[in-house]
């Protein structure tokens, strides 16, 4: 259950940052080389991603790990 919660949280945070920068999934896919389906599934909390793939997304969105991980008290 914890894994599902963290997966959903991270996905929602990635979506938030992507949308706040007016970047489409298609644009992010082209920038990162990750598939549209993968990014969409990740944002919906339906898939797990390797740390390397998350790092690719973080760099493309110019954000940091702290921007997508839940606060310590959650």
C-alpha cells in the first residue's frame, strides 16, 4: 500500500510541474526519449519508474527530487 501511495504522489507532483511549465506529454517525451505512454502511466501512478528514469524527467523539467517527494511528516 505504501508503494502505491508514493507512486501516486510522485506521479501527481511530476504532472503538476510539467503542467505548470506548459509542457505537453508529447514535448516531454521528445525531450527525454521516454514514451508518451510511460510518462502518462507514471503521472497517473499506474507504473513504477527506475530512479534513472525519474532523474531524466527531473532534469527535463528543471526540478529537484525534493520537489516531487512527500514531506517527511506525510
